[in-house]
């Protein structure tokens, strides 16, 4: 091989390396520019949103406890007024406030659109006569009594409930006494605060205590830990109900495994019995 041929080969090799280096450099420059201008664009859009502050307790944080501000907002404490506010973009605040309002007022699992059973609105001759009914609401001020590894739920008479001959509410025992043998529709609802620490879940049941002191479970619902571990809801609703034939002298009561997590609220917890 001559010196001219060797020189041309080396020249072409160096030229190829130079071209490859230039291409790599241009690609790297292009990538840097893309990242830079994308950051500039996001920063420009973020600055275009109006900033505002909103009370911390009115925002949904995701765990239902409002221990901090939602992601994207900064916590600011007003020592003068002794209040805590979350500050940041208006869109984040509006979205969080909307979730808070929706979960508390309209979510079907927290505040179900359920009312006491009332057949007066129907034009049926068979139900024109007065139907023996008894409606109770949760008595938060009373202590729950332990019974059979659970706790008896405490009740008080609902304002709409009337004194009837077929059923009697024994307030001291928190039981409903059946005065007349027949078929009864039993309905119980408990709204429970979400707690992920209960390994065995949370139980909700209706029991019947007969004259011979034997106890039977008529209705039962257990919320498993996976059901309680919701990130968006602060409470879960357990509703159980069915029709049973009850005998005179039977006493009915509601029990739960964790009465300390019952959530207060209008029509959130009640126990009703209707003769059908």
C-alpha cells in the first residue's frame, strides 16, 4: 500500500469520526433545548394561574383527616387569627374543596339517600290503616354495653316515631320488645369512620333474644380491612335489613365490634322495625 493510499484512508476515518461527533453533539444540544423550553413553558403556565389561600379544614387531603394540605399547596399558619390556610394555585384549591364537599354531602357510601320506610306516599288501600312502626336513632351520649364479644349499640326514639302496641322500646336495655307475633321488616344502618388498624374488620349485626334467653343472629355485615382502607372516603356505611317472623316476647338489639368509630350525622345511624 502506497503512502497516498494510507493517507486517504486515515483522512476518511478521521472525517467519519468528526461527523459522528458533530451528530452526537447536535442531538445532545437538541435534547437540552427541548428540556429547557418545556420547563419554561410549564413555569409560564404555572405563573399564569391566580394564587390564593383557603382554610385547611375545608379541603380534602386524601386521607380524610386533614392533617396537612393537599399536594401542590403550602401550609401557612396565621398566628394572629389562630387559623391554618393552604395556599397555592386556584385550580388545585377548587378541586380539593369540591372533593371535600362531594364526599361529605353527596357520596352514596358516606351519606346515602335513604329515608325511613314510609308507605303513606303510595295510593294503596291495603296500607291506608296505621302500620305499627318503631324508629330509633343513635344515642351518642350513652355508653355501649359489651355483649357476646361485641357492644350493644345505644338508641333513642326518633322524633317521627310513635308509641304503638306491636313494638316497645326498652330504653334501659337498648332493645325492642315484640308485643305481637307477626312478620316484621328490620332495618339497621351504621356509618363508621374509616380505620385501617382493625385486622379483623368491623362487625355490624342484629340479634334476637327469645323468652328462653337464647340469642340468634338475624342479620350480620362485616367490613373487611380492605373495604375500610379507602383513600377518598372518611366513612363507610353498613346497611342490613330483611323480613322475619318474630314471636311475642322476642327482644331485638343491634351490636357492633367497634362502637367508638360510629360517625355522627343526620340519618347516619338508625334502627327501625315495621310490621308487614
